[in-house]
C-alpha cells in the first residue's frame, strides 16, 4: 500500500518535498472493518491550509501521517455485514492506494450507485465540492429568478456545479476564470451567460469595467473562491442588499496578504457576507446531492476532470491545483 505522508510543513509556498512516498502492508481486518481499494483520490484546496500548524476550523494534518482526503473505490475485503466485496464506496481514505475503514462509524463509508453517475464524480460535482456550491448558492445567496450571480474559479469543481445550480434557478450566471480555454468551457459547456478571463483584467479598474459589461443589471450574489483584487472589483458592482458567500480565498493560501480596498461598500450597499464550511452543514447534504446527482444524470451538468496518474503524481498535481494548472476537478487515479 503506497502512501503519501506529510513529511514537513511548508515555509511560505508549499513544495513537493513537503510530502514523502512510503509503502506499508495493509493490516489484517478486525470485525466491522473493510478494506477499500481506492480508484480515485481527491485533491482539494483546503488541504493546503491543513499543511500548516495554525489554528483553524480544522485540525492540522499531523506530520508523518498519511495525507487526509476524500477517496472513491471498491470494497475488496469485508468483515462488516452491510458491505460486500465489489461495493463501490466513497470515503475519506487519504492519499494512499488502500484504506482499512471501520464501517460501523457513522459517515465513514457510503455506498454509491454508478449506474448514471461515474464513480469519480462522487468526489466532485456529486460530492463535497458540489454540496459546497449548493450551500453557498441556496442558503447564503438565495437568488430570485432573474438576479445576477458571479463566481470566481468558475471552471473548477465548485464553480461548474454552481453554474448548473444557478441556471436551474433562472439566474444570469457570470464566471471568472483564468485563460481563454477555461472561459470558453465555462460558457460553451457549462452554460454560463458570460465568463471573464481575469488574466486579461489584472487590476481592479479593468476587472470592474469587464464586470459592468457582463453584469448590466449589477451583481446580486457573489460566490467568492479566490480573494484579492477580483473581490474589490466585484464589490464595486454589487447592487443594494447583495449577498456574498465567502467560500474560499485561494489566492492567499500560500500566505499572500489579501487586503480589501474599500470595505465601506459593505455599508453603502448594505451587503451581507457569510463565510461557511460545508462539512458543518451535513443536514443539507442529502437534498443537495439529490439535486446534483439529477443534474449530472440528465446531462445538464457535465463536469470536467483533471486526472493525474498514480500516487507518486499526487504532490505535483496538488501544487498545480493551487496555481490553476488543473482544468476542472483535480483527481488522482490510483489502481
Ligand atoms: P478548483 O477546481 O476551482 O481549483 C482551484 C482553482 O482556483 C484553480 O483551477 C484556479 O482556477 C483558481 N485559482 C488558483 N489560484 C488563483 C489565483 N491566485 N487567482 C485566481 N484564481 C486562482 O477548486 P475547488 O472547486 O475544489 O475549490 C474552489 C474554492 O472553493 C477554493 O477556494 C476552495 O478552498 C473552496 N472550498 C471551500 C469549501 C468550504 O467549505 N468553504 C469546500 C470546498 C472548496 P483559474 O485558473 O480559473 O484561476
């Protein structure tokens, strides 16, 4: 069982040598345990925060232990009565090829149906990132039909799900993404009404002009994934009583400062901003996953994936994700 452990913590930018590839034997199963062979593991931006030994909403990733993270795979051995060899499951198996899971622990493992939804999508659109989009849109932005909503990192795992969910609610949906290929995908494949390439608009003035054109009625809802000058530009275009779901600030995950230029706009435009962590809202997951699963099964949401091959490729793929080298949900294909 090959595993990636966190060997040392980053100083500033995360680097490949923070991780170490090791190999261990999988232990014999005890009662209620199952052995899962991972087909895919998920790489997610939140993992960068856990590499630091800093106070946060989640415990830091312990040094010398397998990197934590979501996985999908199949049961290859079982000592739990409800799990049989061949069952497809989603869990939190970490950066390794196999995991031994105590299936009697609530939420440790969930069987999934791959008839209409490919297994890998349970780590993306029909998994944690999809529910993240759902929560921010439905519970925080709560748009009315006809309102304009904007999202950063629009081509990614969260962004793509957000687009389909917002279109289903009759919104004008505007994405912001890096580069012409991603923007073309966002409009042509994901069905957004417009997409702004932030690399063509590298400052507040230029970005706010592009937003004015893409959002002629102003912005009623904003789903923030990035932070920095794009946030400042969006604030300038918000309508009175706009709602902001603060989901992520990836532009600052390696420690970059993200000052806000004009906080008075919160008062002037009577804005509401709410940060959230999707794992603290387990009550919405069933409803959200049902809607997301239906969108994927009906072809209304066609999420894209970037797939790195093999456990040895995980660190570089993860560092690439933090720099926007991924195009869609970043996965690692295992055995
Ligand atoms: P994505 O698939 O969107 O990948 C990350 C993307 O971020 C990159 O592809 C890149 O897209 C963009 N990006 C990276 N650096 C920058 C930068 N400096 N400026 C602008 N864009 C940048 O990842 P996810 O969909 O998994 O996650 C999206 C966001 O949601 C993250 O901020 C993440 O932390 C957050 N999140 C929060 C959760 C919560 O519970 N609050 C749960 C899950 C995710 P591009 O090339 O277009 O710039």
